[in-house]
C-alpha cells in the first residue's frame, strides 16, 4: 500500500526430532537448526522490521549447564544483528576450542544457541515504544525447568486491561500492562499450578524430588494449561511457547484471525506465519504444509510426540483478508492467484471509469506489492479487448481486409511502469510547506509514455489514510499530463479501526471516515454524528458482548460510490489538471477472490470478537471528544 502502515509480526519455530549427531552426519553441521531459523526469519522479514529475537533450548542437559539462550535486537537490521551475535559467539568458542570441531557432544555442552528447540520472532510495533524490552521472545524464568516459559507471538489483545486486572486478582504484580507480558504471566500462573500439582502427585506416589522432574515433564498437560489461560482472551493471535524442559506449543485464536502453518516429517517439526516460508526453506510441496486449526494448539512434547488439540471452541472463521491483499508474501500459490483475481474482479468498474476506452488508457501499479493485482487487471482488460476484436471480426467478416485485420490485431492493452519510489527522503525541514514539497517527491515518474488524450489507471493494494496519494502520487502523475487519473484500490474502503495486529487504531486517520463526515456536513446530516456519539457513550460501561457497533450509521446514508467520489475530491487539489477518480473493490468481490479469508471488519465493521465492537466504540468517542488516543 502506498500509505506507510505498520502491521503484523512473524513467528518461526523449529524442533529437531533427531539427535544433533544425525544432522552433523547428514547435513555436515550440528548448527542445522540455527541455519534453518535464520532462513525462516529472513523469509518473513516483510512481517516485521522493528525488532527480531531468537531463543533456543538444549534438551537433557546436566544441572549447572546453561540450557536456555536468547538474543534480541532492535537495530536497523535486527535479523542480521541477531544472527551476527549468534555467529560471533559460536565462532569465538570454536576458535578458542578447536577440539570441538567434530565433537557434537562438546559443542552442545559448551556452545550457546546449539540445541534441539528454537523459536524466532520478527516484530512490527503496533503499540508502545520500540525498546529492546518490547522485542519477543519474552522469558519467564525459574529454577524449575518446567516453569521456564519463553513466549513470542503475532497478536493483539483487545482486553489487556481486563486480563491485567485478572492477574492482580490472582495475587500477581505484573511489571507492565502489555499484552505479551500479560498473556505470558497468565500462562505462567497456570503452568506453575499444574507443575506443583504434578509434584504433589509424584510425592504421594513415592518419587523423590529429583525423580519427579522427568515424570512431571512427561505428564504435563499443555492443552489443559492453555485452556485455563485462554478463557478470557479476546483478540487475534498465533502465539508460540517453549518450556524449559523441552515441550513446545503454537496456539491460534478461535476465529483464525492470525495465520499459522506447520510441517512435520521424521527430522523436524516446523511452524511459521506463512506457508511459502516453510516450502522454500525445507523444500517441501504446498500440500505438505498444513494450517493450524482455529482455536487449536499444535503441541510438541519433549518426547517428540506431536498433536493438534482444541483449546477453545472455534467460532466462524474470520481469517484476516489483509493477509491476502497485502501482508503475506505473494509467493504463496493461493495468495498469488487471489491477488490476480482481485485485479480481474475490479475491471468492470475500471472500464466504466474510462468509458471502456482501452485504446487511450495506460495501466500501471503502485507500489511494487500491487504488481500481482496489476497482472490480473491487465489480463482481464486483455480478455475484454480480445472480445471486442472478436465481435468486430464477426460483424465485418464479409468486408474485412488483411490490412484491416493486421491493424486490429496490433491493438494491445498499454502497460507502463510510470511510478518509481525513490530512496527514503528525510523530511528534515519542519516548516509545513517545505516539508510537503519533500513528501511530494517520494515517488518519481516515467516521462514520455503518456499522451494528453490518455487515461492513466494505477492500481494500489489499498488506500488507508490517503496521505501519500494526496501529497505525492497524484501530483507526480499529473506531471505526465493525462486526461484522467484513475486510482484503483484492490481492497474495499477501509472504514473502521483494526485491533488485532494492524496499526489502524484511530478512526479520524481513515480517509473513508473523513469523506463520510464531509458528506454528512454537505447534506445537513451531521446530527447523525451526535446521535452515534450518544449511543456509544451509553455503552461505555457495557460488557463487551453487549456493545453494538453504531458507527456503521456514519456510512449508511451513502453508497460506496458516493464516498469514493468524495475521497477523490478530497485527495485532489486545485493545481491538479487531470480529472481524478478513485475506485474501490466491492466487499462481495473481495470474498469471491479470497474465499478462505473472510475477515473484513475494517471494511464492514463486522468484528470477529466482542472486543472489536468496544474498540470501534472507543475510537469514535475519542474522535468526537478530540482525544488523540488509541482505542485499545
């Protein structure tokens, strides 16, 4: 998307199922797991560039030996920094102790990060400062192996305050009110209880304290712990956890909002936020990578046993459609086709906007992530043109000459790369007019490919705030002197805030919301804003399950086309000579293109959890009361 938008996070988990000697013999190194983790995290760098973290666990070590290692970074290239630190430490030990070179047992005993269980995370900060303390994985430490908990996730909880207060009621004193810390401490609480209960059971059965430890590891019921911990969670999440003795889990929310995929063979169990990451790194086919079911946890016991267990009752699946439109890598076979379909399905609206004049239209895209939708749009346009040619040939078959036929077949859909993003320009000038001029040059244009009689159609992934369109793209495209500029969004109008991992917490930041407000003012309907506020305020102390999204009334007075036209008017400016039109995908067509990811709350206001309605309620009250605050 042309607007800067922080979003999502990525997780990677690897469990080696064979002894380290096996990987040394087959792959030439006992560092096999670390190498695969590096690749998995790099292949997901699109999901987070604010921070990266890595944790490892060694199985079956002697008391006194370090078995948990962790490294985190919030540097400008955090993944590279994390693995540079790991490599430096490994090389330091290997240089100091050449005798370790072919001795896997000594490598495991003496070199950090070498182990059998690994967890990695890449982060975009949707909430809070980008300090090193905010970077996953988080670690909850204990002298009891089983009570060490490492947690990382791709999630946002809508009810952090409630979860925090639950912990306080349990007698805890959490160090901060952040969702990751709160969730970790809640899981930790029930983990502690389960370990202590199992210890009491072992004691009654006659086990000594030392003998009880492996028995506790074997009997520990991860599903039971997660079920107790997750009872009041409200949000979108895919969270991964490691226990000190070697158990691991990846747990997905009941609506399947956040993605998680896994692969298993006799050598490894692997989990990632995106399917093609696993396909590429482990060279396995599409059908071998499975999705973790919503409301379920993939549980990997220390013994190597793997199971999928239901933790919470699944709800209607509302997997995030933004994953398909923009966030996930387009190398996934399904996502690639879905993005092409998004382009194809919007062609009728594009044709209407250009009066079906494809001969005098140039098609392009911006930014590069919109390229796949662009291919779909152009293929559909080519089909339209071919049909037009067919009709002409059939209608004129008796008088058609070879010369006329050659001219007809030479007509093609015109495509050009007209927008090029320059390196980031620093807006170091604080005076508004000067800063705006710098922003206007974020994109450069290709001159000489547009005629004054041309329509210029540019497809974008989505339009969130519209800032870059107004300040840069439309101005730069107008320099090419087209007759008409048509901006096409492969996503529908974004009307409501997100609260499950995307950085869209404020209503007034959304251009569709601002357009609806402008229309209400123009048509003397602004009293609806006051009425919505009154209804929202009345619900302020309601239970989440009782809150209704009344903000939908802001949009109910207008057709999507009316709002699109107002957005086009708002994003244009007096110095623009070309006619500007903006087209958005229909929600119905989005569902056709992305049938497995029906989460559309940012477009429709149909939130998948009760907490979503409370968030949009709060976001509207913040707007109305003039509070510059997040809604969650």
